[in-house]
C-alpha cells in the first residue's frame, strides 16, 4: 500500500490547522490590542501636554493683561521664565506668539535669535484665526523623530467677545510613545513565539490522540488487505474515535468470520471441482476462461496456462461454428467430436448461464462429460439389435418360405415334404439356441449368473471333455494332448466351464481342415493356469482377432450360419471366464490356424485330501 507523505498526513494537517487558528487569533487580538494601546498612549500623552498647556495659557494670559510698572520685569522675561519652568523632558520647545504673529518668547536658549521674528508656522495662524486648538504630527528634521505639534490660542475672556491675545506653540517628543509601542510589540512577538511553540507541542500531542487510532486503523486495514484478521485496533477512549475503533474491531471480526466462511466454501468448491470426474469450465461475461478444473484439462488434453484468459469457443474448438452468444443461448448439450481414425473420442458439453437477479449475464459454466464409451455402447446396442433382428429374420424367412410351399401342397409330395420339414425343424432349433444364448447373455449383463463353484482336478476335468469330443467327432481331425503330469485344482462351475470349452472345441472342429490337428494343453503362469486350444483352420485376419469375442461377430457369416452358429458362443465364453476371475484371448494367423487361450486361478495338490 502506498505510504502517505509527511505533508499530506492528517497529523500534520491537524497541527497546521491548530497553529494557523492560534496565529490568526493572536494576530487579531494583537492588532486590536496594539491599535487600542497606541491610541490610548497617544491620548494620554496629548492629554498630559494639554493640561499643562492650559495652565500655561492661564499664566501667560494673566501676564499679558497685567498692567506693568517700572519695578516689574519685562513681559518677555516673565514669559520666558514661565516657558522654562513649564518645559519638561517630553517637551522639545515652547513658543509664545502675540496677536501680530511675532514670536515673543521661547523655551530654547539656542533659538533666542528668533524672538521678535514673525512666526512661519501655518498652524499658528490657523489657530488664531479659528480660536481653536490645532495639532499635528511632524518629523523633526534634525533627529528624524516624530514630534507632536500643538497650537493653542491665548484668549481674553474678560471682554464681551473673546479677544485673541496670541498663541502657544508646542513641540512635544511623541517618539517615546512609539518606542513604547515597539517595546510592547516586541514583547508581544516574543510572547506569540512562545505561545506558538507551546501550541505546536500541544498540537502535536492533541493530534496524536486523534491520529494514533486512525493510524492503527490504517495499519489494520493494510493487514486485513493481506489476509491478517488477528490484529485488533487499540481503543484509547470512549469518544467518537474510540467508538469508531470498537466498530472497526467488530467489522474485523465479521470480516474474519465471512472470510472463514468464504474460504471454507472455496475449499469445498475446490474439493468438489478437483474430485469431479466431469470437467468444469467457468468464463467471465466476455467468454474468457477464468476457472478450469483438472478433469477438464485432462479431457481437453490442454494445460492450465494455455487456457486461462482464452476464449472458451477456441478451447472447445467450436469457434468456427459458434460464438459465445450462441453458447449462452444454447439449451441442448453439444457433442464435441475429437475422434481420430484410430481412436474414437467424444465429449458432451452442457452449458449453464451465470446471471444476476437483474438478468445481466456474468459468465458461462460448461460441464464436460466423456461419452465415448456411452456412444460406443449405444452403437453396440444398435448393432446388437440389428444383428438379432437379422439372425432371427433369416430362419423365419426360410421357415415361412418352406411352410408356404407345404401349405400350397408340397406336403403331398413324399420326396419333398420330409426335406422341407427337416429344414424347418433345423431353423427352429437354431432360433431356440439363439434365444437361449441371448437369455444367458442378458442374465450375465444383469449379474444374475449364479456360479455353483466346486474344487475339481483340472487335469481330469479337461481330459474328460477332450475324450468326449474325440469319441463323437465325425471329422478326420487328430487330437494332441500337451497336459502336465502334476495335478492342479481349480474352483469352478463345471457346467459353465464345460460350456466354454465345448464351444471352443466345436469352433476348432468346424474350421479345421480334413486331416488337421487340434492341440490341447495348459501351463502355469504365476497363480493362474493358462489353457490352450489350437487348431489348423483358416485363421482370422489380424485386424479382426480382437473382435471374435464380440457378440454376433463371425469371420465368415455365411459359413458360420450354414454350420448352425449363432455368433454368441465366444461372447458367452468371455463372460463366463471373467466371472471365474480369468481372461480369454486369441492368437491367429490367416491360413495357418487359431489358438484360444484362457486363464483360471488354481491350487496345487498339496493342501490335503479333497472330497
């Protein structure tokens, strides 16, 4: 997760906001305080000067209006004395100007030369003209300090209309007031800096109380994003942030429970998908594969890396025939034929659309089944039905033809009628054998075959069957025995195994040429007896050797039918041998002969006496 920069952190923002608010408050307070204090100091300074000026104005007026004699000092001397006595440190200079605008006294010894000269100050003229106090702040050209200039009229109030006797001109040092303000501002600035320092420290501490739980929640969110739900946010108080922390911990617990439930469901789904024999493919709304289980990979013979994010139509090999929209709208299963000339391979795909409640298509689920064996069974069933129909129709057609001939009068012919009846009887017996064989196979298919097992000495059992055929055979065929001298015992159903061997020997006799040889024998291979019956017959083509145990299979159908065969003997033999826990197969070379092998579990004659 991206780290928050220092200047973007909420901690810094809170401290900055706190400091800015304090600065703004201090500045507003300081500005107001400075202005008010400056005005107050200026007013106090000016009021102090005016009070003294009023006293001087009274004394000067009295001296000007006093009738003077020779014994009294001159007016100028008296006025200078008043000015010198009234001068203080904050007063730079005092001047008295008469009503003719002449300077008659000054407090500055260095300015005695100006006595008797006309005053050049406009403020003095305006004062005497308006009979009011006038003041202004000017800049001292020598010291460059600010001075407060005051001009006060001297009025004779003893007459009916006041008479202007002159004016008092004062220059006061107001710079000290501004110096005081500067000192106060400096003190205020230092106090502000100290306050800001304390504010920063307090702001950091206060911000930490807010940002610490938020930081903990951020770390918890990062841990949750990584799948760690064990960490909890520390609760620092019962305020809103504390309640938020409690809610966050509750949310963490709920998410942990939901994650556990989701993970359990995911494991269940993964287990189901893994252990399914059927293939499952899931796509997104664009038809790209987002999930495929191992059975699907095996069925399609592809790897996971080559299928993910690919179009499902491309993976299924139907992109030339169907689009993804076609698969979404497809209601019937789709057969995928991957068969080659050598090997049949057919898959069936069933499609299910993933939709939201609004009907929006989110994806597609495809389930794959291997129906190769099913199709093979269906084909074999259809072929079986066709063969049964053919095998039954042929004798029935023959019988109908002969019966119709008999019905038309052939029965009256003593030479023809017996032949027709014999043929009809032969075909009837062949149909009976066919039906019996079919019933027997049907019972085997339903596992309804009960074996009456008993221990017998296979040497003697096999010898008796061979002798029976040897004595009853009509062909000029030699029997050759290749039997071991040791006694071997097998647990078999003697009737059913006799049927198997009878069928094999009968086929060997049917297809053996005149003067041929049939060889009988068995050998031991592990815990099994391998029985062999070999002939010198016409043999079987190599490509058809594995098919002779299929139902209704005959190399030469016409010859087999003429010999009374049903095409089910070897199929029944295979079922019976497998029921005994053995296997049966054939080896053949066309024009040389055929050898039938089958195996049976055995016991040596070493375990004691047998009943």
